[in-house]
C-alpha cells in the first residue's frame, strides 16, 4: 500500500459481476448475497450522499460466449445474456426497495412493462432525486459486455469512477493470478496501458480503452469484504485503482 492519496467520489457507476448476486456456486440468485449488496449500495446513497448507478452483469445466468449452447448463433446467445442482466436488475431493485431505497431500472432493450427505457437525461434526473438507477441489458448490443456498458454509462452520466466488484476472492489487480501463482503481486495503482499491454484479465479491453479515452478511473475490488465499497468512495486504499 502506498500513501498517495486517492480521490473520493460523489457519483459512481458500480458494476457488480453477475456472480456477486449469486450464492456459493456462482450461479442463479442468492437472497442473502443480493441483500448484502443492496445494503452496501444504500449505505453510499443514504449515509454518504453518493449518486449511485449500477450496471449489473449476467454471468450468473448466462455467458454469451463460454457457457452458451454449442453451435448457437453468437448474437442470439448474447441476446440471452442481456436478458439475464435484466433478471439480476429486477432482483436487485426488489432488494433495494424492500430496504426503503427508491430505485429505477432502465433497460437498453425496451421492455416497458417491467422497466423504463434507457434515457440518459432521465437517468441523471433520477440520480439527482436520490434514486438508485440500475442499468439493465448491457449496451443493448451483442458482441459487448457489461463492463463496456458500465464504462459507456459512466461517461454518459458523468460518473467520476467505474467501480467493478468481483467475487473471485481476489482483492484487486495482480501481476498474475494469485490463486495459482504464489509470486503474484498486487498493484495498488496501475495505468490503463499497463492493464492492456500486460494482458491482465480483469476487465475487457474495450471497456478499459474506453475509460482511458474518456478519463474515467476504474477501481477493481473484491466484494466479499464488507465495507470495501464505502471505503473506495471515501478515497480508501481498497482494491486496485486504474488511471493514467
Ligand atoms: N451482453 C451483450 N452485450 C452487452 C452486455 C452483455 O451481448 O452490452 C451479453 C454477453 O453475452 C455477456 C452476457 O450478456 O456474456 C452477460 O454479461 P457479462 O458477461 O458482462 O456479465 P458478468 O461477467 O459481469 O456477470
């Protein structure tokens, strides 16, 4: 850990992976895990007055390219992946609202019976009114990931940071996978370029390049440690900070 101060943040895009809403096995939805995630979000919104937008992943239900049915058309498979994120968004919305937090789900694929359509100005207005906005259905396009959706939404709503929560048990970005390589060391901070050139598989390259171009810092951290999210928005040294 270094003593270099980290910035604190007033408007964030938080990107929990799909697994962050699942139980031990990493698949489906788990009530306790979702509630724990909801409580951390509410703490930021209600106690620290942070504008919180959430982009949810879908990997706990479907992975467009790896886990899909063999031979399936790639675009079709990605459409299923995006619908998976909508299920997660609705589950998280429910958990937040049960705890008394007003929310709106905005979907990049229109489904007016269950969510608003994504409209940037409207999303910003919700944030200004103290609502948590959950962005569902990724970018609405196949061949992308929810990491890229999170980067895009962060730029659109002028978020100060993209915070990516994983559930891998790995608390940031390492020189190699610490679960298999004992010599792996953790980066307190690393540049966008280094993440890309060293091929550190923490986030997809499209998302990192996009954040670099648009000057959006990224923090990657392990969500299983309670209180980490709060610490990050207050400038604490959790996880790894990616910036120029
Ligand atoms: N997806 C997509 N376009 C997007 C976002 C997601 O096609 O803009 C699909 C893609 O198939 C992806 C799946 O949705 O594999 C689930 O998203 P992701 O893998 O990013 O979820 P996470 O790993 O964060 O759980």
